[in-house]
């Protein structure tokens, strides 16, 4: 046991997934629906290979509203819920922080403290709302580490994180998305439509626009894979801070104790929350009759990619898919057009389908900061070099074993 993680079974797991690849697959699922004050998303049971992982968390969000003044009045008080964009940034930062903890633990390093602050800019239109289809800008995170390891070890772990943290990679890489509409008619018939994705057209260059909103999340490692996060959104001199701490944790099967949603579940919650709000707004705007609305999202981790066991397997969170589940008797073509328009306004989908860069800062007491730009190309080059070193080490071990016989 080190840093609250029991890693004794990791090597056994790696051996098992070589023999049974299906045990390397971890599938997550989240659903969202309109709630009185915004959107409620629910983390559903996950599956790790042949094992079901019971999950049961709820994440409430402000739909797709983004302005600091968009606070929710409930029971006579103002409760500033986070936006989906703050939740997505938390998912990015929490995954990077937990991957740091795993990396240090695997190298026998006892951590004193480790914190991470993630930042992004959210483009806004003239009305102060998120610019449809624009995507997040200025993605960055800074990790501060206090431990007794050498600078080489600390920087080495940080580089590993940029190549193998699943959510960091899903923000870097171009994601393939599966988008569907599951339409239930009043008489019980069901129709399934595959929806195209095209981001909303950019506003005219001369059109007025507001300064972007600044998103920030500060994450602190507690113990094991448990991370506490506080979010904020700032625009026009007004700042809205999250009213409570968001706890992010892994399941027991992933070395945690299940105190909160994990980073992948939180990312799915963020996208589902945004899509619920956008679909509801678009159907209201067009007068499209919809009796019920749910959004379901899913994605997959593959341990073989996360551990570089099989180079061809992506290390990112992948197989992302979102189903817009509606009950409606509207004309099917018209309904599909409305739902496609809503998807095109999504900031988070626009962010995930394009390649991005993330500015990285690494700090530790008594040492100069390290700064660099993380990209898909750099991460893949790092994985290639690591694979080459692993192959050379394996060949050397085989040669040594042959000589000793």
C-alpha cells in the first residue's frame, strides 16, 4: 500500500488481459434529463470485463447556461450549480491528477501533496451565451507536486500523464462520435435515427461578440484515487464559484473506493447535461412537440492502451456515443433536423471532435517550473519511443535467459 493505493494486483491484471483481452475493456454509461433547475445526470452501472461495477451518483448542472449571473434560486437561497463546461474541465483535470498519482505510486514514490489547476476559455456570443459549435479555447493545466523524488522522475511521470491519461488524450485527439435519436411514438412504435454532426457555422467576423468566459477548476488529491474539486466561472468582472466540493473517485475495481463519479463518468455527465439543455431549447424555439427527453452517453477505456500493453489500442477514452431519447409524434425528418441543429450548437462535441493542444505547467517547491505544449503528435511519439524501449528490454531479458540455460 502506497499513497492509499493497493497495486499488488496490477501485474496480475496485466497478465490476465494478455490472455483474455475482453477483461481489459471498461464501459461507462450516464443518462441525463431535465430537472427543475437545470439538468440531472445519473451515473449508471458500468462493466469491467465480465464484472458489473455498481455506480449510483447524481450530478446536477446548469444545463448549458454559462453566465456567472445564471444562478439557481432554490428554497430561498442562491445555489450556483456548475455548468457542463466546468464539469468537463474537472473531468480533464481529475483524470490527469489521478494518473499522476498512479504514476508516482508505480515508481515507489510517496507523495506529500499534489494539486492541479485546469483552465479554459469559453467563447460567448453578443448575448453572453456560449457560442454554438465554437469549442473550448486555451486548454491548460498546471500540476504542483511535493515529494522526495528526483526532478527526472517527476518530469518523467508528468510526460507519461500527457500520453496515457485517458481524458487528457480524448481532449487532445480527434474523437469519433456515434450520435443517434431514439424516437418513441405515442402508439409505442420506436424509430432509430443516426444523426450527422456538423458544428454550427461560425458567426460573421464583423458580428459583435462578448469576451470569453474564463473557466477554472482547482483539484486537490486527498488519498488513493480520491480528488476534491472546486470550480469557478468568470466573465465581465463577475465570478461565480461552485457552492460545494465535487468529489471524484474511481471504483474499487480501479483502485478507488467509489466515493464519487470517476473522470470518465464526469465527462459523459458534462456532455449529456449540455445536450439536454440544447435539445430542450431548440425544441421550444421551433415549437417541436416533445413529451419526454433523456440523453444517454457511453464510452470505453481499454487497459491495454492505458498501460501500453498493446500499442495499437488507444490510450484515450474512446467509443464515445450519445443517444437523444425523445417521445414525440413530430414529423420524423423535421425532428431529425431539430436534433441535428441542437448537436451542432454543442461546445463540448465541437471540442472533442477536433485536435487540440493543452498547455502544461509542472511545478515543485525549490525547482524551476517546466512548461510545454502537449499535442497528439507528441503523445504518440512518446508512446512509440516507450514501446521501442519495452521491446528492447524484452529482447535483452530473453537473451539473458537463454545465456543462463
